[in-house]
C-alpha cells in the first residue's frame, strides 16, 4: 500500500514538473532548458511576496504566476526567437539563460535551508491504511485537475485550438492565419506558469534551493523523452512509469538512487526507442 500511495503521489509530482516543458516543445518545438530556473524563480517570487511584500498566500501565488509567465514570454521574445529552428542553438541559449539565473541566485546568497513555503493544509490522514500528509493529497487532486483543465483548454477554447493546430502541423496552421511566433510566446508563457504551479505545489514539501532547478530540469527531460517529445499524453504516462520505478528503487535500494532511475530511463529510451512511447520523431529510422 505504501508503494501504491506514494507511487501515485510521486508520479503526479513528476507530471507537474514535466507538463510545462512538454507543452512548450509540443507547440513551438523549442526545448526550454531554462525550465528548472523558471521553477526556482516561481518559488522565490512566492516567498518574496509572502515575506517581504506582506501579501497573503493566495495573492502571492497569483502575483508569482504573472511574473514567471512574463519572464517566460520575454525569454522567447528576446532570445529564443532569434535561434528558433536551430535545435542546438535553442538548447544552448535556453540552458545558458537557466544557468545564469540559477547561478545568479547562488551568487546572491540564495542557499541553505532558509527559504521555505508553508503547506496549504497542516496535518495528515489515512489513505488505504497509509499515513499521508494532506498537502500531498492536494498535490494529487490539484495535479489531476490541472491535467483535466489543460485538456479542456486545448480542445474547447480558441487559443487552445490554435495551440493544438501549431503542435499538429505548423505550416498548415500558418496557412490558416495563425501567427507562429505569437503562439510560441503564448506557449512559453503558459509553460512557465505550469512550472510555477509545480513549484507552488511541490516546494512546500522541501526547501527552495538552486539545486532544485537542476533536478526538476533533469526529471522533466526524462519524463518527456520516455513519453515522447511533443506528446502531452506520453508525458503523463511516462511520469507514472518513472514515478513508480523511483519509489520501488527507494524502497529496495535507497533514496539516493532515484535520480539514477531518471537518467537510466533517458539512456535506455534513446537506445531502444528514440521517439519515446508516443513520439513520432525518428519513426522512419526505427522502422528501417
């Protein structure tokens, strides 16, 4: 029961970490390696609004989401738009931005156990005879709700349909009058906000540290590679595969090997099925 309950919690957490990365790549085909930095920025902004500006928790979260969304849009508008279509340059540029942000935080003195966010609800409860923090249960509930809202948004709103059109066939979407760069900016803003939501939900379970940005980036890449780059459904399924694998590894070998599981998942997927579970890239080469 412990493995099932905490496996679900860990899997939903991984899905939250990866959704923003998957959304941006699926729509604009830009691998946003500043994803982890946006995650840390969100946590720091919530902490700042809460402890420095004196806003309550709810308004601190809203303000942080707006800020990180604007930051994501600006990263694309002023940097990534100039290298779009050049995959290696996109990766180098976005990773350089993320590295500068994270190491800038470290240089500024952003380290140690000083920065924490409060949990939404104190206490715990029994789930299938397993003791679980209420905040972790909320992570699962809110994470499932976010996936559902994202599906509804992309299927029943004008912007969402335009984003889906860009993800399915960019040239056809442009022929229908959809602005490719504008949709890429929107996707970058939404992806940054999804990273922020993940930070708000997951950082109260630990501390806001620079290293959290690097860990989230690695885990998001692992989920997206295994699920198939550009596939949102694949990212959700891969998060459960990796999430339960990590819990089993923690139970039988130790928590220090959890990151090894993510790295092995990336290597094995690239060797055995480079397109991932639901991905379509390199499908021809695999058949041949």
